């Protein structure tokens, strides 16, 4: 059996009960779409961000707004095709006014969806985009400026944290650092 098709079937089965999710307050706060994630279900690389923004909520797809365009640019720069990776967020619904997910929201969504996505996809490497994604994945506070670009063990995989593309849009001088962190993913995969 094709692992990609098998894993996509498992993801579809995982998502089905949550297509109208109200497990946390975000389900009642005006979301348009649940943004489960997208990409290759058998990917070696998984990107995890914070939460869907306005564009993502409107389209039902992760990282399609300005931050997504910058992520796409970084992927192209590294020679990575977006369709070869899997992209998700800590929470699957847009928090009001793009605020960070509240602890209950993040804990709920991680428990019912994100951790199961990771187990199904089994990426070789996870790249967290921003401190919110990193801190929520590990349930621990890390200073992103000191942690970005390092390799952190997580379950059966490695996490490479980097800045969120939205941060890079506000701080363009950090773009080379962001691009180098994405290149680090390839360096790690070549050695693995």
C-alpha cells in the first residue's frame, strides 16, 4: 500500500469528527474554517505555526497570506517544494484579532489533533515557526532568539525552531537568519 495514501486516509479519519469542532472556545468565536493543515501526509518535514490568520481562516488553508508568501520564498530558496512538506498550526481555528491562542485552546487542539497529526505523518524533522508554536509544542518556555536554529529532540523526531514569518515581515533584517534556519533543515536531513 502507498504510505502517502494510507496516511492521508488516517488524517481524513482524524479530521472527520472535528469538521464542526466546538471543543474549545475558538469554535464559538467567529471562525469561518477549521484549518487542519495541508501537504504531503508522508512528509519528512513538518512546519508548525501558531494559528490561522485572516487569510487562512477565509481560505481554510495554512500559511496563505503574507506570512505564507514569505515561507514559500524561504522554501524555494532552500530548494524545498511546498507540496513535499506538511504545514499545520498549534490551533486550527483563528483566534479573534489574531491574538495568541489561550492555554486552554492550545492544550485542547494539541490533544485532539496536533499530536495525532505528528504521529500519523511521522516527520523526520519539525520546524516550529515562532515562539508560540515552540513553547506550545514542548509545554515549556524557550526564548526564540536563543533557541532558533538549534536541534531539539522531541519524541521520535528533531525540532528546529525558527522565527515566525510574520516576525520577519516586521523585522526584515532577520530574513537571512530565517532563510538559514530553513536551510539547516536540509543539512540535518542529509546527515540523517
